C-alpha cells in the first residue's frame, strides 16, 4: 500500500513543522532567560550579603581604631602631665 501525499499536504506539514520549531525555540529561549535571571539574582543576593559583611567588618575596625586612639590620647596626656609636673619641680628648684 502506497500512501500518496500531495504537494499541498507537504507544504502544510512543512508550515506546521516550521511553526512548531518557532514556538519551541521561543519557549526554550524564555526558559533560558528565566534561568539566567534567577542565577543572576542569586549571585546579586550573595554579593549583597558579602558586601554587608564587609561593611560591618569595616565599621568594627573603625570602632576599634577610635577606642585605641582614645587610649593613646589618654596615655599621651598622662605622660605630658608627668613631664609638666617634673618641669614644675625643676622650675621651683631653679
């Protein structure tokens, strides 16, 4: 048994196949864009978290530096007061 396909049927099948290919490629393109978008958002979220951690760490270093600076100022002031007291003793003796 031989099935004869007319040229109109072949053209119709070709058009249906081309349309199916077009729809499938657009579907796959939409899925790939969705996957890329999700991956980029996850990467951006991770970057924001690490940026926040870095900002917190910098803030901690600034706080520690200001505390150390205050301690150094206190030590320098005590040292200067001792030197001033010694100079006052020398001035009184002179």
